[in-house]
């Protein structure tokens, strides 16, 4: 039995409606879409845009460094998959 997911703190929500806004390639795959969660988006923003280390991100988001590592890995994998495979990206939800 797996452990229940812990709640993370998301400080900076983007300035658009995450439910309806996303990235869509010119010829999106007919049925495939990727959903990047708020946690993944926030962790990638703090790491890749702001330039914080994983320990500082973990402290800010109220979780462990290993959880941040997993969140970053998951978010980046989804983003690369969408770009390479031409899938639509939607933002929203939690892990």
C-alpha cells in the first residue's frame, strides 16, 4: 500500500485560467493530452526560472527534497513528451 500524497504549498499561480489555457501544437495528436499539475509547474518555475536549489524549493513548498526531485522529474518528463510527440498540454490539478 502506498503512502498518501502530502500537500504542497503553491505560492505563485500563473496569471491565467489554468483549466482552459494550455499549449497546443499546430497538429495536435487526436486523443493525447498531457496535464502538468500545479505542483509540477511551481517546482519547475522555482528551479528553472527563479534558479533555486531543490532544498530551498522543498522548504518553500512545504515538502521534502526527495519529493521535489520526483515532482521536477515528472513535470519535465511530461513537458518533453508533449513537445517531442506533439501533444496538447493543459495545466491544473494536483499530484
